[in-house]
C-alpha cells in the first residue's frame, strides 16, 4: 500500500475551467511572496461540484473553529489569479 504524503501549505492558487477546479498547494517565504513565487508541493484536480462541496465543508469548519477559539482576523487578498 502506498504511503500517504503529508505536507504543510501556506499558499494555494486556484484555477478553474468548465470541467475542473485546479488547486496548486505550496509554500513560500517573504522573499518569494514579494516576487509572487512559491515552491509547489502538490496539485489537486476536482470537479466543480466537488469544489463547491469542499468550500461548504471548509466554511463549516471555520465557523466551528471561531466558535471554539474566537474570530479569525480578516485577511486582505493582495493578488488573485483568475
């Protein structure tokens, strides 16, 4: 059986088209952030339906987290890849 790969990601870029959502997970430091670069760790492809379900699941978990630990501060998006 193949061993599960685990990693920490502090950035994700999202692309979409008619058939797929594509999530590029990675890590970047301050220098890379200034250049708009990051080290890619994994790319995940999923259907739009699956992406919508994932968004709902993540929203529910964020709400539970904030209920238990307090509100998370808003983070301004500096760049958005469309």
